[in-house]
C-alpha cells in the first residue's frame, strides 16, 4: 500500500503533512517518518532536495493517532545509504474528517550547542551523525581525506580501508598501538617529558583511526603516577584520546612514589595493550649497614648521589655496649654519596639504620663542630633566611667509659647565624648538626627547667597552637649524672596537645627518677600544608627486641621514621625501665617500614621495657 499519493484526497483515510526546511539545513532528501499501527508499524517516505515538502499519508492499517517526524537526509539524492544532519520535533497527527490544515513539521539547523563546528550536522553526542564536532570539514557526505587517515565522511572507515580511497593514495589501516616516546627515569614528584601514543600499522608505520578514540590507562602499582595535560603537571587529565586520523594521544605523568612503575595502554578495536616503564627515584632513600668491630668510621653507600645542600639525614645507631667510646655515634651526609658515621673506639659492632630525604625546596647546612665545655657557639657558614622555619637535627660521638656529663648535649638555633651547643660538664667528641630550612614550616623552640630528683614527667604548656597532623618534636638534654641507672637520663617526649609537650623517663620504674636532668632543649616543628605526620607510641616489654605498630597507609619512598630524642646515635632515644647499667641500646630504637601500614622498632638489648614516640613524616610529591 502506498504511503504517498500524487493527488490530494480528503477525508479520514488520509493525513496531509507540510515540512518546512530552513536555509542552512544540510540535506539531499527530506524524509518523513511515520510511527503507529499494529505492532508499532513504521513507514518512511522521501522527497529529494532540501526544499519544503508536502506529503499525504494514507491511513491503511495505521492507527487513528500517529507520530510524525521529519529528517534531513544526506547522501546521493534520496538513495540509500542516508545519514541525517538534523531531525524535527516529533508531533502527533490524527486521521480525522474534521482535519483541514496539514500537520506542520519544521527542519531547522542544529543549535550551536549541538553543532559546535557549524557544519550543519549535530554531533553524535547530540543524536546527530557528526563524528568530529570540532572540525567543520568532517561530517557525513564530506570528501574523504585518504592520505591523512581521517574519517572525513563519518562512515567509520579511514585511509585504505575506505572504498572511497580505492583509487587514491591512502594511509594504511591501523593494526596496533605504539608508544612514540621512550621509557623515562624520573625523580619522585617530577613531571615527565611527553608520553605519546599512536596508532600504527603492523609494520609500525603511522596509521589513522576513524574518530577520537578513548584510551584506557592502567598503572602498576596502582596510583603510582598522576596524569596531566601540561608540561608542569598542574592541569589534571580526565581522559586520554587517540585521533581522529593520525593525531596521537599526548600527556604527561607525575611520579608519585619511588620504584619501578608500569603504564599499560589499551583501546577498543585493538587486540593487545602496550606497556611503558618509568624508573622513579625515591624521595626518601633508606638503608642499613653494619658498623664493624675494629672500625672508628664507616661509610654506608646510598643508591643515588645527591646534593647535600638539599637533603637531610635521620638515622638510628644501635648496639648493646655500655661505653660512650664504642656506642656513641654521629653521622653525616656532607659528601652527597654516602652516610658517613664516626665514633671514638672500636671494641663492639653497631648497626646503622638511615634515611635520606632529597627535596629541592630544602636548604640544609651540614656542620661538624667539636664543642668545648658547657655552652659553645657555632657560626653558620650562611645565615638562614628565617629562624621561624629552620630546625636542627643532631648527633654526637664522645669518648669515655660512662654515659655522663660530657655525653648528653643539645643544640639550639640562637640567631640566623649561630647555633649554641649546651653541655652540663666537659666537652670533647664531635657533634654533627644539620641546619634545615624548610619554607612554609613553623618552628617553636625552648629550653625547659630541670627535671628534678624524684620527678618522672615534665610538662611544657601554653604554647602557640599547631596542627598535630603535620607536626613533630625533637629534643636533646644535658645532665651531670653519670651513674649506672641510665634510665634516669633517657627521655621520651610527646606532643600531648596542640599547645603542650610532656617529657617522660623510667617507663614506670620509680628508681629511674633518682637524679636530675639539668635542662631539655626542644624544637616543635609544624611542616607545610601537604605534609602528613603520624605520631605513634611504640613500646617493648622486657625481653622483646622488636615489635610493630599499625599506621594509616603511607608511602615508604616519601616517608621518614624517627623518634624525637636526639643527642647521640641520631633520632633514636626514648625512655626505658632498665636501671642496672648505662646501656643506651635498651632505650635507643631503629625504625623501619615492614609495609605501607606497619612500622617496626628494633633495639639491641632487652632486659627492661622501653617506649618511644615515633613520627612518620610523609612528604607530598
């Protein structure tokens, strides 16, 4: 049964339709779509040309009420295949004897939002057929660009795969993905050179894809890299796309964690994925090395050379000896290629656990003065820019047979150009001082009153508030005491609130409060926004040499672990209950990551109990 007749009958058996076509509508054929009838009957009638049209629809088996929509078809006149540049709104029609006026349909050019390139075709995202709405030369019916591998006519075929290019020079068909950029070695936090992905032939020649093709990016380990649009890695990338045509996908990555990272790229239509590796140098290097018997100096090699002016060291030295000459150790990274540690004598072996943070924003001066008696002033080679954002990391080697008045000491920054080293008794030995300027930090410092006889805690209150989630505490102390109960001069400090500090000794043993500590010099450091600090208390019962604590997951390649107590053996000191001999190895711990969520403490002697406040400092990329 015909749907359109040449005459103009009237009555309920026919329905007249008038289609108005605006200038600017891309069409070689006006198509009327009729919907309605048993089983959802559909009809389509056509009229050649981009001109207004009158159609007459015979009812036949159609329902009384039908739906009508006009489309602007593009092709060779009205011959199949047709693609549509735009559709009218769908309207209702009815076969009625009283209906005298035709049903009006209106074809207008796509809206600017639906046709961003103004070529007359709505984008596929807006129900149209324009496969690249950013290029006005690409749309259905356009001449194929055979040599560039661009799907100009939006038929889903490019280059030599398109029959339109059979008699023309053409780009070969894409067979696989390939990186046009090589493997890269990056510093943690560094933005990469461009990462470039192309479609290529089976022999590796550049090929095209019909339209913009999303890429799937997978990382191993997960979340090890960040993806960015720009070379400074400031504009995050939502999605990488290949094409259209031979256009590559190009983006940058920022290394978030140290180690070996793998980027896997895949796309629909390609059978296999491709992988590129990134070797990322850790921001925090870690290691341990023995301090052998019969040696007074040892060098622990670092896996990377570094600029000591932009690097800091935290370390812990541990052994079970009771003589300062053998056990008291100072370390430095002034060479830029290793951790160098020194002591006075060599009768026992020790172990060095070290961590080196490399960061371009740090400015670090490395000093190794030999303090005299009581208080000595050390001149800095270069004045610090701000004492309010500068803190000290210290360690000391000394001589002698008893941990006494010349072994315990602390250093304080007293001006932009001077550091004071404070000792209760005789001097000697050597002190390693790192003067660390960390822009954006806020440092509060002070010296306490004595921790008196029979007192096992000392509070510092009324301080300016800090954010504990990015703050840590370091401290040292001085004393005239030199007896065997070393627990009376081994201290644990903690940040008890944003405005207070508490120092402890003895770990519950009252016999450890049998002598005064003359003074404690402390620094409370609030690091810049973006740095995360976790404070955890770690304890070992008698006979236990090692134990672990749970923390929120942290990246070991960007994190430091240390206790706040520092005078000798680095940032190792806590409190303990052992009171029979001056073995610092009871209360000095070494701190390492078992994994991202577990921190381990290890000590060299375990007769009494011990307790530390440990800081896990995670630095952002």
